[in-house]
C-alpha cells in the first residue's frame, strides 16, 4: 500500500493487520514488541520506529510517524511479528512525500506538469469559469462581432466553448455574464 504525506510533518498512517494464516482482520488488539515496526528512509537500513501502532478497531491500526521520520523522499514501514508463531501476516506501507525540494514529489514538478498540459486535453469537460476556460479565452479564437455576445471557441477554432452576453450593468465590475456553455 502506498500513501502520500507531507515531507517533514508528523503523520499518522493507517493499515490493516490480518490474522496469520487466515483471511480475517486481526480484530483482537495485539501487543507490539521492539522490532515489530521498522522504518527505512530512502532505501536506507531499517530501524525500529519509536512509536508502536494503536488498534483503531475492526483490525485497523494506526502508527504515528515523527517529523524526523518523515524527512525522506520515500519511506518504507514494515509491520512484521517477531514472535513464533506469528500473530499477524506481514504488512508494509510505502510513503511518498511531497511539498519540499527533498521530497519525492516537489511542488515545482506538479506546477510544470499542470502548466505543460495542453488545454485541448481538458477543454471538452471544462467549465466556463475554470482555469481552462480562462486559458481558452486568452489563447483561442474569440468573436465579439455580433455585438450582443462574446463567443469563445475551443482550440480547433470552430467548436464553440462558451457564449457569453455582453453586460452593460453598472452594478459590478464584470463586463460579461455567463449565458450558457455549448457542448
């Protein structure tokens, strides 16, 4: 199981435990010993976590990870019963971090993907007041020659994206109001 969490911020992860050799969740709270929960940061050596998981009910457990534990791009958590016979099946949680230059996913990378995406990939489903709508009005063909309406076209230049009436209302700063969206 992989989850995303903020880089360098205390986080709680959730995971199920399954009875060893069975298919049912480990619904009876188990006792964790040193070494049952371990962490590896950026594929480094595994070490014991300072906190033990807590039973949340119905076989679901939570583990609080400290700020220090969350300072890595990729974090692996293993939950392995060290006793014999085991009480539960081995479990792992993989964490990808975001929001820092050292994180797995940086905000700059997300912005590059967003800004690099071609608007024609989203224009068919975009609302008039969406970012895609603003980009279409700035980059595509716009026709106000009819006098009463402004027509914004999709990137193909011929399919109508939106028709908006020109407003002469002095009650607000807007000069156009939405009248509808053509499909």
